[in-house]
C-alpha cells in the first residue's frame, strides 16, 4: 500500500506528461479538413441547404415478359427534368444488364475464389457455355422522332442532346431494348429467373430491367461509376406508368398500384382483396391449391397489367403462374397500406405464416424510428434472388426443405431478410443515398434498424448483426476495411458495410449518446433527407447537430480507420491519506505489518532456541519496546502540523478514505468510453461510465482515481460487452482465468433439423 496521496499524484502527473510525448495522435481532431465545405446546398448542420436541388425522371414503359425464351422486351418514354442550376448537353443512363455481356468488366476483373471452396455458380461459368446477356438497345429518339446520338460505355450510356438543356427545363426521349433473362441457377444476381423442373414452370424476379437515368447531383455531378456488381445504384425520383404484358395465367407483383384489376384479376380475387384491406390477419388472394392447379395450365394468350407509382426511384416486378398470394391491409394513422406476399408452394409452410407479418412488423418499427411509410403497397416475393430491394417490392429467398420441415436458421433467416429488404424502402428508396459509392449509408443503417426490429419480434431473437460482441472476430480479421471504403473495393462487404456499421450505430445509441438523444437525432436525419439525397457528411453532421454532441472522434475511429477496441486494466494501485496523526497511523502500520506474509526462512527459524532465552540478562529496553508506541514528540509534531490547516480542511484527513488508481491502456487504438463495474468487499457494486474524452490528452494510457470508503474487491471493464472489446481477458482486476473448451473427439458438423427428426 502506498500511503502518500500527495506523492502519488505528483508521480501520476509526471507519468502522464512523459506518455503524452509518445502519443501525438489527436484522436479528437475535428473532421472539418476531411468533410466537404458546407454550402448553400448542404449546410454545416447536416440539413439540406436553402438552394438544395435534385433532378427528376418520369417514365412511361411498355414491357413484355417472353416466357418461352426467358426474355424482356421493352420500350420507354422518359421525361428528364433539369432542376439543377447547370445547363446540360448530354444525359447518362445506367445499363446494368451489361454486366452479363461477354468480356464485361465484371467478368474480366473477377479474381480466383478460394480453391478449397469453389462456388458452384462460378464453377459453372467456367464449365458451361457462358451466358451471353446484356442489352440490345434500339434507336434513341426525341419527342419528334428524330434519332439521337448515343455512346455506350460498358454499363453506362451517354445520350447527346440536340440542344443544351437549360436549368428548369425538361427533355423527352424514347428508346426500346431487349435482353435475355439470366437463369439464376447458372448466373446469380440481383434479378433472374428460376426454373422448376418438376412442373416445368418459371418464376421471374425482374429488376435493373430498363435503362435508368443516372444521378446528377451537387457533389459528384454525373454519378456514372461503372457497375461491377457490388456497388448498387443511385437514382432519381419520378413517377412511373408501367404496362407489363405476361402470359395470361401469370400473377404479377409489382412496384406501384394496380390500375386495371378488373382486366387481370378474377371476381373472387378482387373480392378477397377487398376483405383483406380490413382484415386482422393475412387473407389468401390466391391459395396454394389454386396456385398448384395453375401450374398445370397451358397458356393460350397474354394479359397486360398496368401499374402506377408516384415519387419512386426505381421499379421492379415479379411474375409466375406458380404464385400463391396473401395480403393484409395495415392501418397506419388512418392510411391503409397493403402488405402482400407472393410465393410458390415450395415456400410453404414458412411463407404464408411469416412473410406478411414480417412486412407489417417492419413498417411499424421503422416508421417509429424514422418517418411514416409513405407508399400504399409493401410486397415480399419468394424467388431465386436471396434478398434484394426495390420501391414497394422486395425479393427474398429462404424456403423449407422438400418435406416441408425447416431449421431454426431458415425460419429466422426468412423473418430477418423480409425485415431487411422491406426496410430498404426507408433507406435508400426514400432517403436516397448514393449506393454506388457508399454501401454502408444504406445497408449499414438498414441493418441497424433491422436489429431494432428483430429485438421486438420475440425474446432472445438470434440477430446476426448489431450486438457488439458479434463484430469482434471481423474487426480482428484480415478482411477488416474502413467503413468509408468504396463499395467495389471492400474485401468483406457483409462484415464492413452491414455488420460493423450496424454495430457502430448500436454502440452510439446505447453507450455514447443514450437512447433518447440518439433516437431524436437519428429521426431528424431521416426526416430531413426523406426523398432527398444525403451524403456521409450530412449524416455525421446531423447526428452531431441534433444530439448536441461532438462525435468526430467516433466517426474517425469507427468509420475512417481499422482500429479496434481493446482497452486493458493494466494495474490498480491503492493510495490512502497520510493523516500525520501518530495515534491513527501507528496502529494502521502495526496492522499492516502483522498482515505481511511470513517468509519460509522465518517460519523454519521460529522453533530454533535463541541465545537471549538462555541468557535473560541480555534483554534490555528495546527487547520490550513496541516500535508502534506513540511518542510525546510525535504528538507535538502532529499538533504543529495541524495548525497550518483550517478546521474544515482538517476534515479532509479522513483515514477511512481509500484512493484506487486504475491504470488503463488503449491497446487497440480505438478510443471509446470507459465502463467500469466496481465490486466492493461488502458485496455491493457500482458502475462508472466515463466519456471517451478521458483519452483526449493521451490516447495510449490514462489513470482514473476511484475514491471510496469501501474496500474494492474487483473491477471489470466493459462488463456488459457493449463496446466490442476485442480481448476481454485483460478487462479484469484481479485477472481472471480465461475459460475455453477443447474437444477430444472429432466434431460432428452435421446440422440437426429438429423439425425433421421429430416428424420421423
């Protein structure tokens, strides 16, 4: 025990001064030099500026689904509105289907996979005849029918305007196209067709199916970065009128509201839809039995479904004669939203039980944390695409086994993917960020909200992302990139853009800001930028502005670096006040000496007979003197000492106070709040929550004093596992043994399906 508090503080100050010379990095340096300069379009508070603008594109499209040849044939008239302050001389469109052209950049830049686990779709690409996809674009014409010059640059197409397009003016042009639909079993992607050999039918999920206007904005101008398959899309809002022609026995699910139900639905289907609008649980519009019977039909003609969608940034649809269809109207503050699910019989019993419920649950939770869902439709479709989102409609993959059993992983995988993909209606379909550049800004934010929705589904929901303890292995791994990495350059997309971002936001909510401040600031961001295009700086600035908290250290650490959280309790020292009072200090010293361990030599020497025992005359005053006896001179010295202090100052010399100096070391480099759980000898506990600013002068090592009248038994750092600390073995004082298990016998890796096993 160190008995001099004053000496301890002096040594502590000198120690910190020396360490500061070794840690010159300012983890709390502001981001002004990194973030773009605020302007009249985007403010320093993170809100849209008073001159904020964005472009708009309206579409009128006729498309035919060729079920015999798995082909899309389309024609579109596009009205492009130049709301920018700039005069434009050409327009750029996205040609996403061109990633499947022979010798596309996607194929040419693909690197070898793990040879031990060669993905089947990749293997097929080498062994089978390559899929020759891509657009065939016809003439591009203006409103008068005059052909316009076009230039195709891989997945982008430039259309030269016949005359400059001034600010505030619009331009109308048209084009036609066709392309082969990829068979998802051979060439997987965000769209595709699935063949069912047992009943000789196809199921189509059609997306990125028409040339879409590229975004033009105040930050990057034209966003015409090539599509390589990972970085998704940044698009303009507009109104769509789409006429979809399909075999007359197909059921079509689509973005938008159906305009001609009398021509494409039976009277019974329309009646069931009317009942579903006010139902309290999903209503079957097309039953599984009806869908199974429809699989055997022989199409004799075509039918055109007409859909209209307002203020959406994209359009997708699905079509098949295999679809069962259920629906339920969801009342949201007096507005009815039709939640609907479409799935083949192969999706049951999972889909009719969970999909539409998951849609409604998502709308409730996301609307609470952001804004009220503005669209009239929300659809989930089961098909070949594992999980992909578009306005009002999403594609989701999980299905049970052929015997109708399923594992818990499949069940929760379905619920989670529906939550995630329906949730994308909010980010990025409404909060319209640039996915081609920043995957995390929609996937990470959406994964965070998915986590909030999952915890409200049921107790102990097996969420994969959001819990800080689950991100540790990724952050320690070789594939750990900064979150602020371009979408196409990320090594581990799931770990980076989804998992790490969701975890960072959860930590920001639970540990750094607290739920009330975070929720207010997050909702403000969503409200400010709905139907607008935010950039990362707008997100960072809004959360700081609305929470009233400097978070630059947090954004820098979590988003711009690969630092990890690893804080260690290196040492704990106990200090107490030297009262200078001999009547207090000498008994304490005696007690401390008596408590000291007896050395082995002393123990063995104890029974040896001593000379003074044989010759008692050798004993004198000092043989009987107690060194801890208080001497008169010591009393006088104490009286002289106390005279220099006032009466209230003398009370500070409290012998019952103990001062524990806790030395903390930042091994991982990521500065974070320090959470300490202190357990006292009497069994009570106290939790100390210290802001990250404790590291502001020294980001490598700090010492924290805990003043208490109780004896501390133990201290635990991050006891609730809320900071993603990568090494919890150094989070305890005294140190604890690290528990682990080993197996003697070979591990059985077969996954058990309890439902199937018990059915047998």
